[in-house]
C-alpha cells in the first residue's frame, strides 16, 4: 500500500501576484501539493486590509521585477502580519535580500518560479518561521528569567541587610511568603524592593 500524501486542509494560503498567469501557476502547484484553501490577490492596493480579511496561515508573494517602493511596502506588511512569507522574485540584489531577511520574510527565492518548487519552499518558509518564533520566545523567556533573578537577588540583599538574615534564609522567607500568598517569588521580591524604597 503506497503511503498517502498528508492532506493540508487546515492551512490557509494567500498568494499575492499582480500577474494572474503566474499566480495561477502557484495556485495550481499548491492545489496539486494538497493545499486546498488558496486565495489569490492580483491587486497590491489595500493589501493589508485584504490580508486581514483572508487571515492566512502563510503568504506567498510573487513579483517579476520588484521596485524599491513595492519591496518596502511588502516588508512593512511582513513586519506587521507575523505570518510565514515565501517571496519569489525574478531578479534581486544583495540589499533587497538583506532587507527581506530583516523584515522577517521566511523564504526569499530569486530566479523565478516553477510549479514543483512551490510545495517544498512553502514548507521551508513555515518551518523557518516557526523556528524563528520559537527562538524569539526562548529569548524572551530567558530575558524574563534573568530579570526575575536580578529582582530576587536584590530583594534577598534588602532582607539580609534589614533583618540580619543569611542569603539562604532570605530566599526561604521570599519562597514561603510566595507560597502563602500564592504568588510568584519574583512578585514578592518586587514588593520587598518597592517597600524598601518607600522606607528609604
């Protein structure tokens, strides 16, 4: 029994291309790859509103010869929509590629478009977008944990000085208070810092 192709009914794909012939090639490639929810937009005007209406899971943009204004407009949208974006262009320069990466375009493909390339590129764009988002979340979590650690250390220092406690005793007091009040240790530590500031 041959392995069946996994269906992707839930993935909503928006194709943006001013050239309707090229857009139909992308749409056909997507449908053949199992993507059934495909919306094609041929008009760049009111693009942000259209994206909001369609609410796509992934965006495919195909531009023959992008000019600076067009690229900048797309990059602004890319920063705003927080979706995986695969962008196909016929020609490009190093500055445009750098700008695309900075704007969060997940896949920037130079040298045209072939129907059979659509599926793997789309999958790569989604995968890279998810990996980038995961890294951003991990970085935010790490920054938050570091910030909390600083607050707790500062509160411990205040308790050690004001109550003559050891570092372990100060931490135990913070932890016990947090448990009693059903709050995070960092929140209790912040309260200690605020209270100490009022007493200064």
